[in-house]
C-alpha cells in the first residue's frame, strides 16, 4: 500500500489480513498485549481462511501479485504463533479469547457499515468497484459454499438514508459472524492442545537430561 489509498477511504486496508501486517509491528514495538491477542485469534484465522480460499483471479501462478499474496498471508498466519512460541507474549487463556471475540464484534460492525455506506456512495456517483472488506459485502464466500449459501446471501434488507440505498444481507452476515466465532473457538482448542504437546515434550526432555546426569554421576 502507498499513501494514495488515503485519497479513497474505500481502498483502505481494512481486510483482516491487511490489518495483521500493521498490528503485529505495533504490538512488538509498544508491547500492546490486548491488541496482540486480537490478531492472534482473529487475524491468524482470517489468514488461514484466505489461503484456503484465495481471492486472486487468473494471474500466472508465479506472478508478483500471487507471490505477494502468499507471502503476506503466511506472515499474518505464522508470525503471531511464532511470537507466542518465543515467549514475547504469554500464552492466552480463555479470558483473552473472549476479549478478542468482543473486539472482533466491534470490528465486524464497523466494517459492515463501511461496506454498505461506501457501496451506496460509489453507486450514487456512478462509480464501480464497491468495497468488500472481510468479504461480507459480496457472495465471494457464499459462491464457494454452494447454492444454499447464495440463497441466504440474496436475502437483502435495504435501508434508505439521506438518499443513499444501504444494502445489507442480514441473515448471511449474522451466520458469517457466528461461524467465525465458532471457528475461533476451535482454533483456541487447537492452540491449547498444541501447547500441551509442547509442555509434554519439554517435561520429557528435562526428565531425560536428569536421567543422563544421574547416570553420569553414578559412573563417576
């Protein structure tokens, strides 16, 4: 991104994976623990989903844009996990997960409003390219899930405010949010199991070292 994106607020990097690349350096430099746990739960999951369902078109596989896509999303996915593994921040507990979901709810509502407002504004001036922050303003995700998801997406609710036509997809967007929260909960349990395995290996390694020391002392 360059500074020209500030001229068009609908081009700002509000996608979850975009925000991760800004949040992680801030967390490391200023020790922003609460903000870090947001990116740890929310951005990591968003990056993983993006890699599972990439949103590039028919570009060449090794083009600069696709290489940048995979590099950026890998950083957004891997860095928060590495930061915790290196003990820069402590392992999160259930409390941090709940706080992260609350913050995600605020973010989700904020982005939802930006999507519909900027879409209505661009339509009013005859400009194409409606924003789709977090892919909740289009059928990008629904298209990959099948006709049933497309049908849910098409259940529109239109509100006219100040001459603008704000188009929501309420049922689809509510389901989207709760599914993301459930996936985040599953992610938390996977993390917990991963840490348990790490601790078991560490205890085993320490025990083997103790046995080696006892054997060395006995032979001496």
